[in-house]
């Protein structure tokens, strides 16, 4: 009996890919993970990239591969009133998704309710552009990212339609605009806008731009936040001109401010960007610098929100830790520690109020406001 021949072994092909293609494959893997709810391999991403027939999706992959530069160019297009492509709007929604989900756990720097409401209003406006008011395969998917609804829960997925989506969106917007909302924030709202822009067809790009234009400020704010939370850098020109772009692009430093024994001074340099120096009273004339938009933004938020009305009120942020406590005379003060260097302060009630008022006055000044507005465009809501 002749010996059976072994089946030929399938060849293993190894190819070298460019850095640009690798970046695009990683972008496709990210999009597939968002769409399917599970990680995809590089080979699966390559197969999907080759087989994809949607030109807009390939454009989106290329835009994601462009990183910060893509977002900077989009901001410039809006600045000079050029239309954005559908893929560019989808890129904004993609980073909004990151901005609302990356830091979704409760923290002092979590996304604001008004930003979630703005993104949901943008979704509502684009959803209304559909030519036929009939249910789509995505309607049940959209509702899975919104608060539970008893009428929807009683239906099978295939029975859910556009009327259900419109009703639940309206209910959610009403709750989001209530500052006393007690239920968990629907942080997956941006997924709906992203998938709506990526999957469904729209009449024309002019109508899409006209619809989304009113929501540009909130969408950009959350988009820039998502970019910073992912990469920890602002959205700026990746190839700045040879001159001192910090001086050319930003207004001059604000003046100094005095409150009781405390003084707040500002300085700027290409390395530090913006530095706020809190000058403390006493014979040593100690100065405590807080450098960069992210740290200054968190310090301002902490000054506004930390309640001195009770003990053991905690702040746990990305850059600072603080809590309120009473001394031997039952006077409540604030213990503040910087995460990066461990420097710790113990402020009494009057001191904390003076510093809070000092920062409030500084940000009411037009010079501070103009500079802060420029930085907020680059960092977003953090």
C-alpha cells in the first residue's frame, strides 16, 4: 500500500510595511474595536481595509492616521469657513467618543452634562436628516447607549424604530439639562453620533455642514479633550513657522493680581506655555508655580468646587489631591498636595477664600480671558 503523501504546508508570508501603513492599520483596528465591541488583529484590519468599499471610511482611516495634524487642519478649515467632509465630521465624533469615554469613571475632571447634551443635540439634528422616517438597523444600537426606557425594553430589537429613538433622545436631553440629575451620566452618547455619521447616508455635504455648524463649539471642545486624554498634548500646528509662534499666536501675559497677603502672577515661555505663580505671604516670600493649561484648569476647578462647609470633602484629580479637615479649634481648612512633586499646603478657611477670590478676579480680566480662550481651543474641556 502506497504511503499517503503529506498535505503541502501553507506558506507563511511575511511582509514589511511602512510606518504610514502601520498607523492606518492601527486606526482601522481601533474603528473595528469600537464597531464590534472586541479587539481586532492586524491581519483582520488589513483584510477589512482592502475589502472596504466605503470611500468615506477609508478617508476616516487616513485622517486618524494623520493624528494631531488632521485635527489642526480641520480647525483651520472651520476658521476660514470651508466645508468639512463627512469623514472629517466623523473624525470629530471619533475624538468626542474618546473625550467622553476615556475618563468615564467619576472624577473631578469628568465630562460636563452640558457637553453631553450638546453632543446628543447634534446627534438628534443629524438623525432628522434621514430621507425616510423608518426604522434602521442601528436604531436598537443607538438606544443601547441611552438611559433605559420601559417601552423599548418591552420590544424585540427588530421592532424598535425611529419614533423610539426620538422619544428617548428627547427624554435624555430633558434630564441632562436638569442640574439635579441623579442618575448615571450617559457617557456613550458620542458613539451614536460617530456611527450615525459613519454608517448612514445623507443628502449632501452642504446640508450636513449646515446642520452641524451650530454644534461646532461643543463638538470641538469635547474632541480636543479626547485628543488630549489620548496623547497628552494640545492641538497645534505640527510644523510651526520658524519665528516665535508662542508670541505670534498668543496674547501677552495677563497682569498680576493681589488679594490680602496673596499675589497671582503670570508668565509665558515656549517651554512653559503659561505659568501661574501663587505668591504666599510670610518672610520667605514663597512662590508656588502651576505650569500649563491642564494643571491650571484643574486648580481653578478645585477652587470653585471644593466645599469648605464640611469635613472630609475630597478632591482626587489628575494633578492635585485635597481634602477638608478641622483643626483643634474646629476651624475647617484645606490640605492640598500636588501629585507630581508632593508639595503640600495647609490653608485655613480665610486663606482658601482669598486664593479662590484671587483666581476668580484674574479670570474676569480681559487679558486672561483672551489668552485662556486660545488655550481652550487647543486643549478642550479638561
